[in-house]
C-alpha cells in the first residue's frame, strides 16, 4: 500500500497530436483518500490526461508520478494497484457476470476467489444477478459491473472516466452512491472525470477544472463553490405584479430575463431566501424556485474573474 499522501503527482504534462495541443503544461496533485473531480467540457483534454495516467498513450513532455514513483520507470508495479473504467466497460454478453469475472481474473494472472467475486458483485448491487447473462443487464447495471471489474485487483486508486454517461437519473444516483461507498467504506482514492458539475459537487471533496488542455482552477469543492452566483428560476402567479414590486429593489438588477410567469435571476446563494420572502410577503404565490449551478455557468464565472 502507498504510505505517501500524494497518490497522483502531475507536473508539466503536455500532449500534442500532430498540430493539436490536447494537454498543455498540466499540473495537479491527488491526495490519498480524495474523491478528486476532474471537470471540463467535452474536448477539454480529460480523456487524453486519463490515458496518459493509465499509460495507454505517452505524454509529449512532463512527468507522472503515482504512489510516489514515476510511471515511466515503474509502469507494471504501479498499474497493478490501479483500477479503471475508460469509456464504456466491455463484457462477453452471452456469459454471466460470474463467468466474465472468472475469465478476467485468469487473464490478469491474479488469484481471485469466487467468494471475492461475489463480494464485489454484492458491493455494486448485482449479487442476485451474478448468474444472469450480461446481455440482459441494463446500461446502469453494466456500468456498475464495470466498476466491480475495476476493483478485481483490490486497487488503491480507482480511475473513472465519465461513469454516468448515458444513464437515467436513477442510474446516476446508483453510481454516485457506489463512489461514496468506495471512498468511505473501501478506503479507495477515486479519480473521477466528468463534464457535469452537479455530479462532482455531490461526491467529490477536491476538484480541478480543465479547458482546452489548461487547468483553470483547482481546490476543495466547498471552497470553490461556496460563494458562487447561481441562476435561479422563480415561477409566480402574478408576473406583472412581481415586476412592479421589484422595480425599485436590488433584486431588479439581478433579473437576467422574464419569460411568461418565469423570472430568471443571477443571485448569490444567501440572497435566495430573502427574495422568496419578499415576493411572498407582497401577496404573490411562488409556485417554483429552482437554483441551478451548471459547469458552464461556473466555468464562465471563474474565467471572467481570471481576465
């Protein structure tokens, strides 16, 4: 097991594909016990970085250290203690989950008992379907099976590349709950790539935002989001009256747009209850109040601050 506090150390990491600069002088550290959110819009360089961390492609320049050792010189030793899902997991659909895992264990060259396989399937909520053919599994079940596969060698570090892609809300929740269990109950360090800020906010303690191969910001999730301006949708029964009562207040400047009976505000989180109270106290029914924090909104706000 790794005794260092730094599980991943990335320094000056750069990757060129012919004339395309996919990752540019990237630097960050993942600490032991982190659920580390690796955020960015599609095409930001997340998957390229993950492939370099997993030694699937080589960097143009820069260094990768995992468990305190350089990946270039200690590839086999390091990767034996890393589990990963890159894109969608692949299985033999005509075989059961149990048979798939028995084959995967043999290929890995490690001795994995049937009891251990059943423990993993139980961890991901698939023990009752262990003998069902994988082709009968839903997309969400296959994603959970993929995470179980990543845990076959009992790794210290688990790398998940967009594990909730294509899932419905229930499937996304199941994956989130599983990530939390892996961190808290199984003591795994999780490196989680996503383009959905709300997903990261619910499970990660630290995060980095990447855009066009460049690090925009890195830090604790709570610290980065606590004073964030939110887009807030307020739905009311008397929109003209709301417009009138807000005309001479500080709230009026916060209105981004009005569409029918829906008002769209840009507000600090602590201002939301006060606005709601003000509208209601003026005899107007608020039928919905929905704050939204999206990766795009957050990304735009921090890049504007950096200019």
